[in-house]
C-alpha cells in the first residue's frame, strides 16, 4: 500500500544510529536500523529483505550473494512481498544486531578494564555483599595464626570453605574470564576474608594481552639475579616486583622458582634463581620471599618437586634417593619455608612413582611434617591428575577448572582434612600478605571491581632505572685478554672501550627488536631479552646492544645483518669489533641444544677480525648455559642472562666501563655439549648422579667457564684474617680480607667451598657460603666472615630420617670461582688443620 511504502522510505532515510528513536517497532526495524558500518561489521548486506535474502524472491541466499543497498525509488519498483519476508526473517535480523551490540559492549568493557561477571562463577549477591571486618590476629606466632584461621573456618559453611580451595575464572577450554587474574580465589565477605588474586611470575607481572604490553617492568630474569650473587640486589628486585604486583591488585605472586638446574638446556632455567647449586638458592630464595611479602604480596615457591625439565613434564616419573632429595633438591624450598613463604606449588611430574600433587611422602611427610611448612600447597595449573591430591597434602586446586576438588569429593576426606585445607589457605595468606592482618581495606573484590587495577600501567622510571642497574650487576665478564698491536702485546685489555674509538658493531643480535604481535599471539614466544611462557613480561620497548652504545662518545660503524661481507666492511678502519649472539628458551619445551643461533656468523667474524688484527668482543644474550666453540678466538666475552627491557643499556654501561662487571656464573659453560646432562626421554628418569648434580657433573672434566666464574676490570687479593673458630652454638667462623689491588673500583664475590671426609661419598667440594663485597676503591680492603652451621657439615641419614653431623677432616677453600681458589685450609674437630693460607695456583683442568 502507499502507507507502507511511505513508512519504508522513512525508515530507509532514517537508517542512522543517532535517529533510532524515530523508528517504529515493526518487522523491518532490525535490518533498517543497522547502520552501514554496523551491517558491514556483521558481514550482512544492506538489503531491506533481511540478511542473506534477495528482495526479488522469497529465497534465502549465502551471504556472499547478497545484493547492494537499494535506493527508495529502486525499492518502490520491487514486488510488494518484502513485508512477508521481513516478518519471516525479523528474528534472525534482530539476533544479528543484538549479537553485534553485545560483542561491541563486551569489547569496550574489556578494553576499559571492566569485569564481566559470570553467574556460573560468582555466588548470588556476591558483589553486593557487605564486607565485615576481618577478625584481628592477637597472637602472630604460628600457633596464634593457626588458631585464628581455625576459628574463621569454623564459622564457614561448606560452600565458603570450597571457595578457598578451588580456583575460579578459567573455563574448560582454558579461556580466562575478563577482569580475572591467572589465579583467582573468591572472597568470603560476611567474614571479612578478602579474595585472592594470583599472578605470574618470578621476574615480573605477566603480560597476558596486547593492551597489557608495557604496563609492568620487564626486569632481568631470575637467573640473571642469581648471577649477581648479591643479597641486596635480590631484595631490591623482589620488593620492586612486589610493589608492581600490589599496584595491579594482586596479593599473590607465583614465584620464586627455585629448582636446581639439572638439565643444561632446561626451558625454564632462566626463571630459577638457584642456578646449579642448592646453596645459592638457599641464600637467595628467603630474600625474595621476604622482599615481596614485605610489601604485602604473598610468595609461592615452585615447582615442588623435581620439575627440572620441560620435556615430558606432565608424565615424567623422576626416581631419586632420599639423601639426594634432602641435600641437593630440597634446600632452596626448605629455606623458603623457614622464611615464612605463604604457599608451595606442586609440579606436573611424578616423583618415585607418584604424581607430585598426590605424593604423601613429599608433601605430607617431608614438606609439612619434617620441614614444618605452615602454609598451603597449591597445584600447578591443571597438575592434579587423580582423586588423591587432597588426601596426600594438596590444599588448593588451581586453576580449578578440572572439577577435582568438588564439594562431594572434599566432604569424603578424612575427618577435619577439608577444614585443614581451608585453614592452611588462611594461614598462608596471613603469614604472606601483611595487609590481611593490618586491617587495611581490600584493594578490590575479585570478579566485581578488580579489572581497573588489573589493567593499570604500573611501570615507572624508577623501576626502569633499577632494571638497568640489576642487569649491569648481573653481567658476567668471561674473558678479557690483552690487546694485540701487530705482533706486540699491550698491557691494555680489550675492555673497557675507550672514548673516541672506532668501534664496529656487527650482527643482527646486536640490534634485535621484539615482535610484540608474535609474542601476544604465542604465549611461548621468546627473544633475547625475556623468557617465553607464563613468566614472560613484554615491555613496550627494549634497548638493544646497539642502542646501549649510542651516545657513549664512540665512533660506531654498524652492520645489523649476519652478512660476513657487510661485517668486514664495518670492520675496515675499526679499532675494535663487537659481535653479538643469543638464543631463547620458553616454558613447555627444552632448548634443542647449547649453541647460539649466530654461532657460525660469530666464528666467521672472529676469524676475519684476527686476519685484520682487530680485537673482537663477543656479547651473548642467553637464558642459561651455552657452549662457545669460538671462545679462543675472542679477545673478550660478556654474557647476560635475559636482562629484560634495559639489556642493551646495561651491556653498554659495562662495555664502556661506566659499570665494573661483578657478575659470577650461577651455571657452568661446558667445553662440550656432550658433557651436559640431556633431558630424560621417559617414562622414568633416574637421577643416577645423585649428589653430583648441578655443576658437579663437570667435576674432573675441562670446562669453558666454571661455576662461580666472573672477571673484573680490577684485581683482588685474598688474605686470612682469623682462622676457623668454633662458636658457642656449634657453628664455625672464618674471617678473611679481600683487597682491591687494581687500578679501578670494583666488587668481588668471595666463595667458600668445603670438602667432606672421603668416606662420606660426596662431591670433592660443595659451595657453603659466599659474600659480595661493596665497591672497593684501589687499595681498599673488606672483611668477609663465613659461618658454617652444624647442618652444613652434616649428612642426611635415610635410616634415621634425620641429619647426622659428620666428624673427620674437612677441607676448606675460599676463592673467586669453583676452580679459582685463593685460600686453602681445613679443620678436624675443633682444630684448624691445616691453617688457611694461599693455595697453589690451579687451572681449570
């Protein structure tokens, strides 16, 4: 009719999102009110007959056959059957438009950080529930906190207890609800119990999405901090990371990772602060725990236990004897427990035939009974593989989407175990996050209003400066030969670089930039600055080695490809050449080998440099141990373990001498890859090396650079101050002096190694202490004291299931590395035999 045609023309002319109110709620409203851009976004043609329908025929067509939009006059010329078709297709059209607007709203809310509450996740009325004050802890002792937690749990119903022991936020396809953290535990508002917001990982707040890039600082990795051998640096690092976590609303950090390296190619070695030695981890782990927990973020030590390779990590059954567990594997975890760590994360693998999260011997007996752990055990994400985990000692199922910890399953546990699980979560949080006991208001309630904090930008200039300082402190000077001038040898070393030098910088690794899109698309993607996987932080910008050399008063000649001819052109007329190489690693797989990606190029450049009489410096950016078959050709070598966003600036600081390198290797660089322990290929992995794991697998073999090695631009002398003396508590005390005998200020790491009586069947020498001096001016000296506790000269007795103090003759050595000893001596009973004095110079064998 004419009225119908008139109304239709009005609708066509008013197809504007700003004029929706003018449209009548008729059958044609949905398609006609979809503006052109809206229809285009939906993939729907601008036809009046509805999506996918020709106006001439009452026949549905594929979307790609749809006709273009018609003018009002064209429409008037069509058969008057459109009303029938519109009535027929109005609901699909309405559905498409509605879906678009819902998707648009979802996207916009996500971008601005709003929570999308899933009614299946949140209890009814959860976000609106009033918050009661959390009961005050009047007794902060372990017993007092336990009593506080037990009383809180007594007041909870089963559903509230279940909230504390089962994660939320992930669906069965491992998709995380927007506005939720990697680990999410709901609050119990009526009792004042805050929600628990957990996030990865040891070296910084994990980057999960494109819009999170650059929101947190990409600090150096855990292994880089181990390379500092510096207690103060570890504390600074941990506190800075904890501060960023708290600013983003997280009250739990899923770190530190402390597994002692066994496999040199381990995919997560860069994350583990123990390096190749349990003593190193035992000193650094408590500092990390105390650092992050000191700013209100609870720590989770991981991965308990024997998760020391990524190959077959879900199924590998690791077989190891009890003595090796207690003397080589457990010490960093035990040290974290003594420091009051809130939680321990059980791992994916099996231990002596039982899955790590369902292993009553390692969790219930060793961790909770013998070590006296008071906090809670959480599973790694999806690590629980059977129905025995809760009974065996796992207190919390993460991420909780596996339906392992159901109400019915937990109610069938032994008497009080369910209550104990919930109480342990409260205990751990009370010990680990001081905001729980301070009466401080909750920062947010998970699932309701945390998203604004979660997506906040918390990176600061101060933290970027700290990241640079830490990376420079962790840089290891492996080699620094005298410069060659023709056939003569100068007293001047290759490093540091001199002002106004002509410096060729060659190789793509010297100028590597990050591919943010690739990293966002693939959670395991890595580069020469950050590790791949759950521990990855993606900065908005990284500093390459070349960036770090700009503005240093050098005359740079650049070649940023791996072309030898271009490198040789850059070296023409240069006084010195810097060539870079690197390799990457990531969670979920181990490295394929220990070689650098640029090995062949480096070999070619070094060969040409020798022919051109140009001293060469090799800079390596690595996630762990490497082999360097070209090392004899290099004049100098520097190594940085995944230094984060400020890597290039830190390397530049060291190359020009603005920072005197003081890092020491926390791992061994073997001479041959065949000497390293490869990943087990399953299904059973036997630790046949027993106590001779870590750097001890290389004992008696030549190495490229030994555990503990690292040079300086100055030199140090070691002197005995006071020989071994027995103290009232049974410990032994040694005092030495370290003197700077060089020409520039610098720091040294003095390392104590102890040899047990031969009948104990242990490695020849065991690291038992270390101390990093402050920066010493030329001629200045510093007193270093080493203390040996009774535990450190004891052996684990599997028959008594306890420590047995060893008697007999002990050898003690203090040096600059595990193969560079400066003072040697020993003791037997209460007597220093022989007295500490200068050692006979030793090579690396």
